[in-house]
C-alpha cells in the first residue's frame, strides 16, 4: 500500500512510511504485526470516508485508541485507524447524570470532568489513566470496582457508529433504531433470528460474573436488552465508534479499605464472596505467586506463611456509615479465617494498603531481558465456587512447564490475571508458552469459565473460542458479524477467527522476531516503561 492509495475524501493523517507503521505494530499485549498503513481521522466524516474506501477496496480497518489492550485487537495487518484524536468532551449534564464524549477521550479525563461537578464514571480499569473511552466500550472493559458497579456495557446509553458502508448514526437506548440504514436492518434481523434459534443459556457462561468474550447477545436478547448491548464489546468488528454517551454516578461520600492475610486460598475465596455479598465496591486477590515477586522489592509486611491477601474497599454516604461497613466486613473475615487484618479510613492510609496491589509491576519490568512478562492467559473468569480450583490449576500448569508466574485479580468476581514470566533465552520456550496456553484453556473450559473476563477476545483469543463456547454460540457470533460486515473489512480476525488463524504469530518479546526500526523500537520501549499508552504516536 502506498500513500497514493489513501481515500480521496479523507482529511486526516494517512501514512504508509515504515516509521509510522512500526509505531503502531505493537500495543500493551504480546503481539507484533506491522500494519500496511496508519490513518488518523480528524472527524466522524473522516471515519465514514475510510469505511467507504475499505468496502470498495477490501482494505481491513483496525480501530485503535491508546493501544493499551492486552488481546491484540488493535494490532494486525491492514490499516490501523487511530481514533485517539476524536477526543472532544461535551459538558457534563449534572441533573441527567450523563455526558457525551469522543471515543478518543481518556477515561481519566472523562472521570476528572465528572468529578469536578460531583459525579464520576464508576467503571475504572487499572488502565483508566491512559485508556480511551472507545477502547473501554469496544472491549466492555471492567476493573476492580465491577464488583459493585458492573462493567462498561450497562453504563453506555448510546454509541455513534460508522457502519460498513460509511453510514453514520447514533444507536441509543432512548431513541428509535435507525432501521432505514442497511447495516442496522441486517443487525436487527440477525438478532431476531438468533433469538428464535439459540437458547439464551448457550450465549452466556452460567455463574460467570464478568464476560467480555463473544458478542453481548445474551444481554441484548434478555428483557430490557438493546442493540447497544451487542455493539459494546464488539471490538471494532461491527462498526467504528466515534462518540459515546455514558451515564454517571454521584461521587462517594467516603471510602474505607481493609487488607487481610490468609493461610489458605479457600479461606480467601470464601471471604471474597462475603465481601461481594456485603456490598464492597472492590475485592482484590494477591496470590502467593504475586507476594513472592513483590517481596523482591523489599519487605511487604505480609507474613511468609500467608497463602493469599485480600484487599477490599467499601463506600458510604458518610465517614460514619462507611466505617460501620468496614467493621462489619472485617468482623466477617476474622470469623472465616483471616490471619491479620489492617484497616484504613483516611485517603493516605488507604493508598498505603492499596500500594501492595501495584507493587509487582515495576519489579516484573526489572526482570528483563531474561524473564519477560507475557500476558497470554491473563483474563480467565470462572464461577466463584470454582475460583480456588482455577488458581491452583494455573499454579500447577506453570509448575509443570517450569515457568514462574504472578497471579492476582478481582477475587470478588472470581476473575484472575496471570503474568507468566518466560525465559526467552531458554531452549524450547515457545513450546512452553503454547503448552501453558493449551492447558489453561482446557482448565477454564472444565470449570465452566470464560477466557476473557474484561479484556476482550482480540486476535489472541478468537481462535480459542471453540474451547469455551458451544457450536450454537459460535454460529451466532459469526452470524452477527456477517450481518454487520458482509465485506469482512472491520477488524477481521478479531473476535471471530478465520480459517488458519492462530492465537499469536510474532511475539514482540521474541529475540528472533524481525526488528523494528531502532527509533520506533526505542519509543515503544519508553511508552511501555512509563506506561504512557495515551501518548499520540505520530506527534513531532
């Protein structure tokens, strides 16, 4: 592809030079793929022009925000469409508790604007400071406080979509669907056909509390569901998003935090369930593997005998009510096996307790180049009663393949993140990566879980969906994809695998991977080190 191939009615940046392409060859996940071109729209009209051009030429469009996603949904062949410049933010509507924002707005910026008038956007992934709103909507992102507030999907009131033919319309829960548009008509018809032919039970994982795998058909086809529910979590495969309207909540009057250590994983899991039942906003697990790595940075204050740590947050209208909730939760944990309990009700002390949760990341980065943290099994979520079996099964798998790893995550939702630490200098390391992936997929399926609790399928998990979804669900996913994108140009290979697709081809940590230009590699390494994923790649 050459610069001369750019759409004639596209007014944004369109580059095909190696430097620009290299800067978009990687994201926060493990994949590397040099795109054919990079397009940076300046408006919804630019996005529509790209869609018309792609339908005419067959060029694949790969939408991208900050590139902080873990599942390679924003990395791949074709034209990467950087939507981060669509970052207009409308006024926060205080009485209606809502706001309209461009999909390139950073979640942190949106939340700050809401908090300035006493509101907040309650969905807060750990990448919240640098991920874009569009990326969150695309993946149905979640985070620690999903335990209380749910993932992104229910907070999205409407999405402005550019469909495969370049038509542009809002799909909004409070407005009639624009069924005059061919893509919308096809989507509605496909949903009706799926609703008649596929039981809802086949479109969800029973008992799983977080799900960003597949399409949100179960939510859309349930009472009160809407086409918005299918679009949220579709990872750019059904339409390109340019604006979103989200609902907001009042800021909490007060919060408090409790940290507890446990001598067994089972006791910690029981107490995580108690936190969820007690209305905690968050409950995070730090497994023994995590604590071992964190201790490399110095004393953690956690007893060496501890098998796990839980950190939970409660909130209330006043300091008094919040403190009462904290005492109640701490008491329950003592009754069910907590070894030590630490409580904090002021912001500085709360920050100190939560600091342990963030202690491992800088330590992991210092283990390179011999050990590389590779997130290829990092998003499993199972029914809560199966969570101890999942964590123990992942531990056993890592041990069997002689691989260190760090396990942590959202215990209240039975959702674990796993960072295998792979020695890329050791013979056979690629076979170990594949073996770990296969084993954990089998484990997840055996426990009735999903491979993607909050990060989406992307290209990493799309070829694996047959391991955890039945044929009826896979057929429904393919049907909704074909209805929205009959030309197959909207992020092909993401969410719905094509024949021959594999979870990963070139790994960016592979010492034998084709090298990127030195200047691009240095900038990408700096972005990873500083976690400045929201940085615009083509800025001068």
